[in-house]
C-alpha cells in the first residue's frame, strides 16, 4: 500500500551523551550552566512558574524552548544536580500529558476568527517533541517514547480538524525530527502519513524561495511569517528533512538555494543574516535575533547530518564561534535580542533601524525586547557540542566540526574511544587519538575547511600528507590500540567585502573586530527579576571606533599581524581574547553615530589626514562593542605608510 521509505542521512548524530565536550568547550558549557540558562527555572517566572510545570505563567513556547537546550546542557556536563532538575521538569510534563496526547497546557493562539477552544496552533507541541527525543536519547526512559507516540497520534487527528496555521504552518518540518526518530524505532507507517500531512498543510519554503520576493530589506513596520528571521533560519533544513521521504533531488538542493539568496541580500560576515525581526538587508547596523543564531546553528547541524556537505561545517563554526558568543555577556548572565555586526552602543532608544523590534533590542539583559531568546538561547552551545562527531553505517566515524571533545562510538560492534585535544578555533593544530577496544577496520573522516591554505594530516608516525580543502579527508585503515592523528590547518588572513564595499578580516573560522572600550551601565535597577546577577545593561563606548583600515585586500597577510595569548577560563571576553590582530588605520572624522548606531560605512576608499595608528582587533565573539566592517583607506601612491 505505502510506497514510501526514509532515505538514509549521510551521517547520523550520536545519541545525546555519546559526544562529550572537553577543554575550553566544557568550560564554556559550565559558564552557561552557571549563567542564566542554568538558572531560569529558579528565578524567571516564564519558566519557573510556567504552566508546563504546573504554575500559572507562560503557557506557550518558553518552557519547551528551555528544555530543548537545558536537557543537552545537563547531560553533556553530566552534572547530577542539573540532570535531576531536567528530569523533574520532564517528569511533570510526562505525568500531566492529557488523555488525548496533548503535552502541557492548551496554549495561547487560537485560529484567527475562531473562538472555539480546540483550535490551537501546534508549534509548541512540535517543539516539545524535539525535547522528548533528546531526553529519551540521554536516559533511555521509555515513557518519553510513549509520550511522543501519543502526542504524534493526537496531532494526526488534530490536523484533520484544524489545519496548520500561524507558527505551526511555518515550522511544520520541526515535527519531522520526532516523527522520523519514532518511525525508525517502530516502523509504523502512520507516522510517514503524518509527515505527508504536515508537508501538505505546511508552508512550502522551497517553492517560496524559487520565486522569492524578499530580496529587499523588510520595510519598517512590516512583519510577516515568511520574512521572519527565525522562521527562515529554521526552514533551511526543511527541504533536506523532507527529502528523506520525497526522494526529490530538488528538495536536497533547496537549502543551497535558500542560503545563496539569504547571503546575497541579507548576509553578514558572521555567517548569519539580518532580521530585526524580519530579514533586513546587508547593512551591518541591522540586527540579528539570538533565536535566529541558535536555530541557524541547529539547522546547519541537521544539514551536515542529512547531506554530509563539509561546507555546512565551515558555516556552522562561523556562526557558533562568532555570532553566538558575541551576543552574550562573557558570564552568560545577560544576552541581546538583536546583535549588530557594527555595534558601537547598546542602549534603549526608540529611533533605531530595526524593522519592527523594540527600543531595548540590543541591550544586554534578562529578556530584552521579548523573552523567546531568553529560553531558546540554551540550545546553542550544547547542541553544537553534541554534533561535533557523527557516524555512518557500517564503518565511518566523522569529525564534522572541531572543538575539544571525546566520543564513545560503536563501530562494527567494537567500542571505539576517540578524542580531540585542541585549542581550535584559536589555534590551528588538532590532535586526535583513536582507541578501539580491539583492532577494527573503519574510515575516519576529517572535515577540511575550505578556507585552509594548506591542510597537513599525519597518522601515527607516518609522513604527513596534504588533504584537500573543502572535502572530508578519509583515513581508512585497521585501527589498533591507540593511534594519534594530527591535523594542521593553515589559516591565511582573508578579507571579505560587505555593504558599500566595506572590508572585514577573517582568519580560519574567526572574524576579527575592533576592540572598543566598554562602559557597562546597569539599568532597570528597581525592576523585579532584574537584580544581580541577572541584570539589564546598556553598554557605551569609551574609545574611538571610526577608523578606516590600511590594508591591501589582495595581500592582507602583509598588513595584519596575529599575536597569540593564552586560552584561559573565559576565552569569549575582551580581556580573555586568545588571539589579537594588529592592523593600522586612521580615524575618519566624518563617520559618526546615527540613531544610536554607527552611521553607514563611508564608501571605500576613503581619504584621511588623521595620524596612522596601530589598532587591535580581537575575535568577534570576544566583543560586546565592535566595528567589524571597516572602510578601506586610500593608499598614497609611492609611499607605503607602514
Ligand atoms: Zn528570540
């Protein structure tokens, strides 16, 4: 009767807990656990008193958003207290699942024009299914699987009466994650029928992009579901997820089409695209919502799994190593709603560029502008850590993104322990050890980033070999006892061009930005839930920022000098920056502030008679104030200024 089956993804993620962060990444997860993410259920009403957990506060997406990140945080840190809290919250949700399968409260949004209480938007249900899958992976608790089964059966019936609308319509594909996961465990065909139903009722992102009308920045004041930056970030994986069922090559191609168009019209040097809150063009003073950053990272993790293209790994690191840490205070107690690539003042003011976001969108705080990011920010680092390694049957282990970590794998029935020791992305050397419990033949795949000018790979004491950038290098052999593999990724300085021809400096996976002195001023001092350590802050510059760079874009290695500093306990902070880039520039007095932001970058090249100064750039992720896209200084013929 049924013709469908599921196509195999190129790589499979390991169950939650098999990949463990080590080194600086483990430390970063600890910072997160000690910051707002690890404490939301203790002080923030929207999670602490959530109706999902028996309280009387928010009843929509915030508790499941938080669980979707807090569960992997707790289990990756293997912290008994965090795991106990995650379990207690999941327990409440499981025990209180409605007889018809509905999870949590009957929430928030009824179909427009219909008052009947049964007409609910199912987005929060889809979101909760993702958290249940992770919880089952981490604990093996069969009740989570049964709860997922009951929820999906409820949705199957629900959609016959109430077709998708609003958030559920634009995020329908998030449901495929739990549906496919359960299908692979039960083989029940109704699950694939449900997937077909969701697709048929959901927004067709691939068709929309094929005739895409959103090349222009969203006009001020306009808000649409299809231009919504978070919806777009989530939807990048829609085509590839759906391809598992459709087998249509055009569905596999859809993410490439979407990324190319978003980059061209809305792309930022950090790998994200603008959206404040709908997609907003390439001006580096437009904002990008934190939810879009973490959802983009998760979409790229899914795309790496589904399609196996190493380019998605390059992009994932670009987002996670730049846009993600930059939008938090170094202690991860406060965050922004919108970050700017050129961000010289974070303050409350109503005259900003944002298309629809509010006056508080770029301050650092507990819930600036709106509380979605406060809950959803939790998934960024933990899911990245959980997806560093993947595998493919029967005999492939793949390192798809790089950070210090270890993984416990089973390959051809043999337990294999693999580790990666490194200070990447701040250093260029990666040291792997592969230790099978007994000799076993398999392939180790190492992602070679496209930006590498040279990649040297050595196995045990064999001579190093060159690997090809932009591919997965394959080491196939019989692995015995413990084998060391080292990979050296040469990182040339790169210059990319942005809005109005501005230049940005990149090296390896890191983007570099001007270090600006920061004056943090606490605001909302009287407000409840804004008391230290969870406070709201404006940040004002204490040093100049209006520089043009002395740089030859064709040979930037001559003009930029990189200095290494120790990788300490808080690498993503101005003081802790593990790499400093020295470059020269002159101030451009005409380039001033406008509406609380740097005015548009003057068109390059610019002339300046101000003195030539040495400037310090640090990794974008270490900054809270910064200039990242600079004008280029006019070169004086016959006279090098350095
Ligand atoms: Zn958000």
